[in-house]
């Protein structure tokens, strides 16, 4: 339980550190849910008109763990459609898993708790619905865990309330 508290405080710090900037992309900050292989809370804040910082606090029920991911993302209009943007970015994560449920690339089970640190990428599409105000989107987020190795793919859908 202590690791969840630490991750929540870290996500709050990232959000409040970036709050001073205004975005020209249609919204400044969005908070919502991300559903995929790793599901949880997502917060995105624009620090420039085309650049945002996204924090994701997620859990993987399969591996019984919690992960904090922070991404720097660049945004651009997609397909000349108003409100539709594609984005890409890079960042990192730190995660905690119960070892007996963590599955490494060699298919060995570990019975100790696992700490994972790694590098993440992201590529996605997001649509801003101004009338509601919400965004909906989908992304693919490849990542690599550095201490135990192994690369993974995380795909997800997200919905955010924006202000």
C-alpha cells in the first residue's frame, strides 16, 4: 500500500509542476481513465501549444502491480480534421509488482517483490469533443524494463475530461 501512496504523490507532483503553462491546442489539462493492458488514471497537461506532459498511474491485474509512467509528447493535427490530433513521445516508468505474479521473458516466476524501471514510447490519436468537453483516444505504448529486461507492448483507449 505504501508504494501506491508514493506513486500517487509523484503523479500529483508532475501535474502541479506543469500547471503554469497555457496550451493553444484547444485545452490545457485533461484528467481521465485509460483502459488497456495496463489500466488506470491518466493526466495530460500542455506545457506549450504542441507539447504535453502525460502522467499515467496504472495497474496490471494480471501481474498485480502498480506503475507510474511520465511521458513527454508532441502533438500535431491529423488528417486536416478539426479536433483530431496525433501524438508521439518518450518517457519512463517505475513499477512495483508482486513477484510471484510477475512473468519475465524467460518465463521464470519470481517469489520476491519486483521493482521495474524502464523507458517508454507512445504513438496515438486523440479527438477533442469541444461540446462536452472530453477527449477520446487510442495509443500504443511500447516499453522496456531495464533491471529484468524484456520489451512489451501496451495498447489502450482513454477518455479524459478537459479544462
